[in-house]
C-alpha cells in the first residue's frame, strides 16, 4: 500500500484527484492508518514524503529527522513486523520538481544526482527501512545506492529498483498528491519511452548486474507486456505499480455509476498477477482486502 506522509501534526488531508486516499502526518493519524491496513491483511507499505521546505538539492530527503524518516520510526514503533519500503527520489523535495540536481542549463546532472540518492537511501536505512526503492531513473543509480548502503553497514538491505519506469501520462494524480510536478519541462530525458520494450529489458539487465534485489514495472496496466517479458527474462521477484492515474480513472467512473468497481478491481489485480507480478503495489490494497475478507466471511456462513 503506498502511503503519503506530510510534515506536520494531526494531519489527515484528502487528495482531491484520488478519492479515498489521504496524506498523513507521522503521528497518531499515521498510526490509525497503519492499524487499519494491518488489520486488513496488508504487511508492507511504500512511503512518499512531503516536506515543508524544499531546495535545489532536495536536502530534506536525507535529513535524519525528515518526514519519511519520522514515519519509518513511527510505523516500526507500533508495527515492528510491517515491511516498510521507502521511495528514493528527489522530486518531492526539490524546489524545481525534477528528480535530480540541475545544471546551470536546467538539465538533470546524472552523476551528482546518484551521489545524493545514495545519501537518501542510507538515511532511510538508518531510520529502520526494510527496503529502499529508487525511482529517479538515473543511470547507475542502483550501483551507487548499493555501494553507499554497503559502506554504511547495510549490505543486506534490499533494493527494489524501478527498473522499467516509463514517462507516462498516468502519473498526474500522484504529482498532485506528492507535490512533485516539475516547474518546467518534463521527465522524458530520464524516464523511458512508452513505445520501447527493448530499452526496458536493457535497463533492467543493468539494474540486475548492479545489485537490484526486486525489479519493478511502472505503470502496470498499459505495460503488462513489459511485465510479462521481465518475468520470462529474469529470475528476481518482479513488482508492478498500479499507479495513481489507473486508480483515479476507476474511482471516477465508479462514482458516476458507469462501472462495477469491485469487479473491475478484481479483474485488474488478477491481470497484473497473471502477467507475472510477484508483488502488486496498489492504492486499492486496503479496500480490496477488506472486501475480500467480508466476501469470504459471507461465503463461510453460507
């Protein structure tokens, strides 16, 4: 279950473009959500942070007392067995909204950025994260993070690499939720061309060679062919991210009475699983498992 954590106190803030999804402060509001999703049967979360201050270097991302680091410690204090994965990127933390450090010409500087990604991953590991998940799509980011973790005593901490992250129009609601819309330009220079399956296979192979432990395809629904190809080609666990735009389209159609949401979500999640996903990251997780539990309970009574 992806969770948005916002710096502050007593915050449970709705996200207009994602009905049913909220931003939580890392205090009692987050505690309540963690209890709910745990009771629903979810044993893993993926954290995204919204800091109060941003700068050109995204320095709040590696602040030992940053919002994500606070959230990790909070979750572990109430549910030690909850698996906590942390997004490793800079877009939520930079004042320009891009995923890395910019040159004077406004271009993302790959090599400087991957050094920062290593610092971010180490700070999350020190806070107690179980998995780090680099999503910045910089060249050699997995190798840089693996080296940084190893040098700081986290040699066994897994890396879930966004190995096939496409420059997709399906990310719109997430960018509102995370406050990560670029102030200029786009991310086509570092995210993948949606038309190019072979590039996804090449980039994934490089991530495997550099030490990735879990591979990811993002988005899920328009890229089930990529997911299936990765499942055939590689033996590592494969995750699929059922992203915000996919979630919001279904919610909007359901609110208007145009579709049967429960049946559609069943079909979608099973299609992702059928295509080869070992792990599904989805905003539907809590609703889906809660409905499934109720349905199973009803069937047992019958």
